[in-house]
C-alpha cells in the first residue's frame, strides 16, 4: 500500500517527467497531445461542414419553393382563357370567319 501511495505522489509531483526514463515518457505524452490536437481540429472541421450543409439545404428548399411558384404562374399564363383576356386588353378579337384550308396542286 505504501508503494501505491508513493507512485501517486510521484505522479502528482511530476517526477515521471524528470527521472532517467523521462525521454520515453515525453515521447508518449507528445504523441498523445498531437493525437488530441488532430481530433479537436477534425471535430471543428466537421462542425463547420455540418453547418454549411444545413445552410445549403435551407437555401435549396427556398429555391425549390420559388421554382414551384414560378411554374404555377407560368402555367396560369399559358392557359387559353388568360391569353384571350390579355389579347382583349390589347384590342385583339377572335376572328368571326373561320379559317379556310388552302390546297396547293402542282401541274406537271
């Protein structure tokens, strides 16, 4: 039990960093710190990408709604009744005489 207390005391004092085998301890510590930094950097990059994806999805939904609204307006404009109304506003009227079919014959 005394050895466990002594080991804990040595760890708290930091003597594992200053004794003769400290170089191997520093290698491990630097390796772990570098892995932690890489992990933190990756997490931040992933968060940025998730936020960007959310913004793009929102913009996509808005553009899709605008596309559907524009398509609806265009379909209403292409209806025959709306074309007749716009033509009457300009002063155009439907023809009272029906169109005649023209036949072309060739003589040899």
